[in-house]
């Protein structure tokens, strides 16, 4: 009997998809199909999932914060129990190393953020409970009406997965059901997550429509998905081109959509720092740029340097290190083709190829470690074209003539998730830093000093967001609980409402004795006096 396409999870059951096609995921190292078949869903599947999520949204109004927290914690426990299956599947679908990446980094991060979201759901600090007694006006953030559609990226099969990642955790903690749209690079991994999430939802008494999963749709169905009258909001991480198509569809009907699109994450390395510790910085740059074969949204895609003998030596050193470093495997043939196209586009507008620039060099889908260079004047002549993201193991060095040109270049940067400035420890770069940092600060969501941007710590103060085109809105983050929950919530205000009709969290008596509420301008765990 021929293999059948995997079922979708809709309305509390695993069932055959209403398909308009199918796809076969590929192992990036062998370039061979993994052996599983997945459906491309029609609008009927999307319609059924959205209607079910709308019903679950109403049912979740009667589910306590404690139950939502228990669901997230139970789900985290089940993920850990299914560790071997998840790691094996994700390795086959992405080629990521089992121990150093999947088991050692991604899985603990995934369960950690689920448990952080559980705590946020339980203590409700994210809801910004606010009471003004003089006017008798009270407000709080609460769940949206309808489900949240989540489109996961290709490069984080666990920590940003549509059924286990930060968007999922935030949406659930805020009280919303989720419809996950799997990434085609790792549908089997997503299916395993959905299996465990669904079982955890049953064990904790959550509505059946709390978690649903489809694998792929065509572009027209995708646009109808995010603009559906019953959808609450969308979280999307992926390519700028596809994301903007979805944003246009959602914006036309006023549906919230939160996008993470592209970022080149400029790193300015000042002359004093290079004279002081050039090789150390070169090693950090190499590691950051090539980590995960450069397939990180915080990969340093541009380094800004100032013309100097130390700069010339640094580039020679970086060129040699790039040439001698192992070449990793890319996630798919599509990533390989896009990287090759990006490098070709950069050289087409004047970038000089210092090393790399050809397909191959590693196992499976691979591209040589690539470093390019342009002068500051060249960059300023065509800043938009020279800032396009070449997603993968590539970076562009921009060498400014002097400090003033470096400021002008920084002013021309598009919005990014991160930006970094390396300076001398003896203070010799401080004046230059003081000129660059205020400009760069408004171009990025997260500013770093003397540290490459690749890591994203899951802590409350983290901002994994930034000005367009890194995201669709500079005021929100996809990492950092409780702030990330606010994307999937609405601000509800109650004016002169009788106390027994108010949500329990806004009544005079603190319902748990532990909720933090702002009462007449002061944060307190006490009752209204």
C-alpha cells in the first residue's frame, strides 16, 4: 500500500486533510526524501480550523489561569519525555547536530520558555491590571477574540516552532487557541510536538480546539487564513517577501499580524578594539557568522570598519579563517539557492568577493563560507541593494574612510533586530562610540557592546524585535516573557461597571492576594481601600 499523507489536527481529532497537493520533505545532508508525505491543505481545512479556534476562544474564557499554566507545564514535561523522537526527527529534517544544537540548546530553551509562559499565565503580571478609584475606571489586557495563527520559521525547529516556540507559548499564556502552520523544512518535528500538545490539552481539560495543526497551504489560502473574519491575530517568522504578502492581506481587514522578516545585524568594530585584540574579535566574528551555517536571524550580515592598518590586517585574518573553517549544511535547496542569489546580487552592485562565493564545499546542500567587501562610498551609493539579506554563512565588510562617513553609513542602515559596537578596553574608542551609538540605537531592537549578537537569551528583559524590516512593528518582541504576550491580547477598559460584573482581577479585593495591580498610580498586592 503506498504511503499516505500525514493527517492534520483539526477540531480535536487527527484526520485526513482536504488536500490540493502534497509535499515530501528532504534530508539536507543526503538530499533525499525523508520518506514521509505531507498534505497541502485547501481552504476547507483552514475554514474548519479557524471556526473551531473561534469556538475554543469562547470556551477558554471559562478556563482559569491556573489550568492554562498547568497545560503549558504538562506539555513541557511531555516534550522532555519525547526527547529522543524529537531530536531524531529534527536531525533528519534539518541536519542540525543532535547533541550540541537540538538536545543541548534548543530543547531546553523550548521547555524553559513554555514554563516561563506558564508562570506568566499564573501570576498575570503581563495583564497590567490598572485601577483608578476616583473615576472608577479599570483596565487589563486579556485574550483576543478568535484563534492565533502561527507560521514558524525553518531555522529553529524547536524554539520557534509553530506548535512549541515562543509565539505559541505567548499566545496560549494570554488565553488564545493556536492554529499552527508547520514549516515545510520540518513538518515531522512539528507533528510530534502537536501530538504531545494535544495530549497535554486533554490531560488538563483544555478545549479540544486549543491546539490545531496544518502543514502547508498555497499563497491564496494563506492570505485568506490571516485575513479571516474569525482569526484573532497572526505571528509570522520567515522571508520578507512572503511575510509582506500576508501583512497586506491582514492589514486590509484590520487583523493584527506580527512579523519577523529579515535582519543583517550590523556590527561596528572600531580601530582601537582591533589594535587591542584583533584575533580574538576575528574568532568571535567567525563563530557568530558561521554558527548553524549562518542560519540565524541575528547572524552578523554586515561589519562596519574604519580605514586603518589594523582594519586591513583584520580583514586578511578573517578571510583566512573563513577559508579554513568547515562548511556546514544548509536547511534546504531553497536556502542554498537564495543564498547564492543573494551573493550574486551583492557582487552585481559592486561588492568584492574576498573568499567563497560558490556552491558546495560541505555535505549536502552547502555553500562556501563567504566574505565580501565594499568601500564606504560604494555602500552609500547603493545602500538598499547592499543591505539585502543573504541568509546563510556570508557577511559583508563595509570599510568607511573616516568617522564621519561611518556615521553616515550607520544612518543609512535599515531597521534590524540587533546592532553591536566593539570598542577598545582602554577607552580610546569612547569618543567614536559616543558618535555612533545614538544613531545605531534607533536602528535596532537590541544594542550590544563587545559581544556578537547570535545568542538570544529567554529572559524578561530581552527584545527580539526591532524597526522595519526586521519586524512589522518596533514596539513588540517575540522573545521575552511577559512582554511577548501583549502581541496576542487586547486592552479591555471598564468604566463605572458594578463590582460583581467586573473580572475578578479588577474587583476591589485582590482575588489571590498575590496579583500585582496598579491602584491609583502605585503597584501593590493589596486590596482597593
